[in-house]
């Protein structure tokens, strides 16, 4: 059994990431092996969690992976750890649109039988905090709110008023945090700036968050609450597969421009027999030796368009690999990188499409069906995913589209071309057994290019 806590809030912006990351770092600093998790599809927060704990940040998304896989994925990630800290998403009871509690923090907490700590932004309230906490604690009797951490508290007098109000709520105050600019993390058009883009500053911010939590929270009470979670009777998920012969090299894009990935993807590729080698399109001028397939995930190529464009040798190598029919799986940022251009700057030119920044945020879950056979999915394969971008690509789909989307509106999207599967839709391969092995089989068949 792993002691565990879910860090939630009434709404976004209350300070969940600061508190969760600070708790992870504070407990790790005590010598505990801490397993970090994030509810939902978010890629950025897990990077800070990994920095705080020294372990891969992992996502728990009940929409993309299904409710039955949440506890097994959690058990896989937390194996051998003393404590698991799960950061929630949005407000405690917010989930997939028009889907009830599906993919909400509350649902994940119930699936994990984990106590919840509610982070409340107290900056503009005093006695009303008791009504707020009472409402959240009583809304769903299956959700156990074991304590409150008050964030952005102004003064000693303010703290006294808040504690007095909460004294009759039955929910203990487990921490009080004052406003502290040093713990803040800069944001831009898609959320926080990833760790890979501000490594030294991120290390300092996480250290400051840990110190703030140590000074303002009752760590012993929080640990006792985590240890009160009942045993989870669940078999841990395993990235097991019959390995493909030949151990093909699968090159995975990384570096500051391509930071979006799920830890399980590399594990699934490895279990399927691939040699997974990371390369950085900002720095490396050649693909890894013997590359038989390519995975280019999400990230922020729009922030590095000039640098990506300037690396003409690698762009040419990617185009040449794709021209051989070798498998290429590209999601969102990868899609943009394969286009002819991004904001007028030349990219790889694999796809006959132009990409550019947009003022419109495209965000939401997607229910997708593969339209065309590809190394990633056979036609008719159903997968759930999400879109998260402020760019557009024209045209939005090729002659052989990647996906047919069934929500929020029906449309086709993405490109299947030779061995390329390129799309805006992010997917979680653990949800569809065989996805990684299918891709590795095609890589083995393509030979070293």
C-alpha cells in the first residue's frame, strides 16, 4: 500500500501546482520516495513534479485511458514509493464537458480511495471560507476531504479570521501559505513555461515552493492523512508486450521545443522491442544512427521556429526518412514540424500544408476513430485524446485523414501519408493495447534508414 494524497482546489488558479510541487519536494527532501501524478492530460505540470521528486511525472486521465486503468497506472507509477502526491485539475468536481464526473479530480480520488486536501485561495475572503469548504466537503459523500491548505493569506489577522471560521467546519487546517512571489512560475499562451525552457529558474522555484510548504504546512499531519488511505486491491499496469525481433531504433524528439510526452509511451516502445533514443531538433543535425522510426510529440515549436528552421540538415534528414516510408508518429508540435512552414519559416516539408499561430485556443477532449490505415492505428480503431494548441494548419486534413472526430463536432483531421501519421490529437497509448507494438513492428519492417 502506498500512502497517498490528492491536492485539489475549488477552481483553477488557487495554487494547486505550487502546493503539490512544494509538498513533493518537501517530502522528498525528508528522504521519502515520492511518486508524482497529475489528473488530466496536462504535460507541463508533471515536468515540475519530476524536478521535485526525481521520478517521472505521470498522468491519470480517466477520459483518455478509461476509469478501469486509473488505479493500475497509479500502482505502476508509485511502485516502491513511500508516498504518492496527486495534483488535481481545474476545480475538484470539474471534468469532461457534458460527461458528469468523468475525468474530474473527485472521480480520480474515489478510484484511488485517496483523501483530498483542498487548496483554497483565501485572498478575498474571511468567514465565507467556511461555507465554501463545507459545500465542497458535503457535495459528494464518497469524496473524503481530509484537510484544507489556505493559500495567499495576507496577514496574521487574516489567518486568525480564517481559522476561526473553519473551526466549526469539521475540516482541519493543515497549512497556511502567505503570498510569495519567489514561488511563482511564469505562464504564457498554453499555461506554465515548461521546465526544459527554464531549468535553472525552475530548480530555484521548486526549492522555494518546498521551503514555503515546510514553513507553512503541518507535514506530519499531511503524512498521517496520506497513510490513512485504505489499501488498493489492484494489479499494477505493466508495459508488457512480445518484443519485436531486430530491436529497431525509434528516435523520439525531445529538447525544449518538444516537451510533451507521457512516460508510458517510452516504456511501451521499449517493452515492444524498440531501442528508444532521444534527439533534440534544436541541437542535433542528424537523426540517431540506424533510425527505423520517428516519434515527434507535442511542445512549443512556435517558440523556436527560427532555431528549428535554421537546423536545415536535420529537417532534410527527417524529410528523407519520411520519403522512404519509415513510420513517423507526429502529434501537434510534431504535425507543425512536418509542415512546409510555420509562421513563414521553412520546416521539414513532409506535409503539403502551412502552419501559423492563431489567437484562438483549441482545447478539449476528442473521441476519435482512425480513418486511414497507418503504422499507429488500423482504420476503424477508436481512441480518445485531446487537443491543446493556439495554431492552425491549412489544410486541416490530407487526402487520407488521420482521424474522424466525433466530438465536439464531426470532422476529419490530420494526415496519413506513406508511413506518416500526423495529427493535432494527443493520445495515450496505454489506453489501446497494441498501439506501440504495431508501431514498432512497422519500424522493424522499414529497416534502418
